[in-house]
């Protein structure tokens, strides 16, 4: 059995975003390979086109989370978000899954819980038009 075929435990959660004046939406997935404590992040690209302040934050968020995970570990990033995120972003409940490839699992979860759960094109367009 190749090492890539090893089934790993992964921990994941949906990241929700609450744009000003809008309902919260499923906006991304954070996944941690529990064996390596490596963090994987996939966020909706549409939020980078929201209001300027939100767009800047959203564009920088994946890199910020990945850098933080290199310093403190992926599981600690999830814990940090659970205790500090409160306004624009919130972390949903954590779940455990098994995956032979954490990156593939991230894509599957993103499709299932973000893409299928949200149609953000219209809300983003409305938010942009309100800000003008």
C-alpha cells in the first residue's frame, strides 16, 4: 500500500461569513489532517468582490490562516477561530472524517457544504450596489 493510500483522520468545519446587513452564508471549509496537523483552506472567491474592507480581509484570510497554522498548528487555528471569530466570520461545529487525501476531501466538503448550500452571486451583487 502506497503511503498516499493511508486513510487519515481529518477534522473540518464550515466557515460562515456574515456580511453587513445580510444573513450568514457558508463561505468556506477549514480542514486539518490530524496526523500532520496541517491546515487546508478553501474559501468562496466571490467575497473578494464585496465591499472594499471585507474584500481586503477576505483576500488575505487564507494566507493568514495558513501562516498561523505553521506557527501553532492547524488544530490550534480552529480553536483560535472558535474563541475569537465573531463578527464577519464564525467557525461552525467541528466534524471528523476519514480521508486518503485531505486535499480531495477538502474539495468534496467544499462542494457539499459551501457550493450546494449557498448561491452568493446575487447577495454579493446586492451588497456591492448598497455600498455605492
